[in-house]
């Protein structure tokens, strides 16, 4: 398992945090996602054999938020 911290933009409330968490945890290979509104970030634990940082960023951006490493 690998861990990565993504910078997340566009979150304004707890509902946004829940949305980003749901998006990330919905990606095949992600075991956990800890999203922080205060830090505008998400710490994601994932299986490198099933997904990668680019796919995680794409999933968040498809959900209407900004994401970067």
C-alpha cells in the first residue's frame, strides 16, 4: 500500500469533504481517504497495483473539485 497527500481545491463545507471522501474511496484500489477542509488536502492510502495518483486526481476533478500533488 502507498500513501499520497493530494492538495484539494474548491471545498467550502463539510458536505464537500464528504463528497471528496466518497469520490476517492470509490476508486478501485483505495483503502482509505482522510480529507481535511482546514488543510485543503486528502491523505489517500491505495494499492499501487490497482490505481495511481493521476487516476485519483482525475476522479476528484471529475467530481468538480481541483486536485494536485
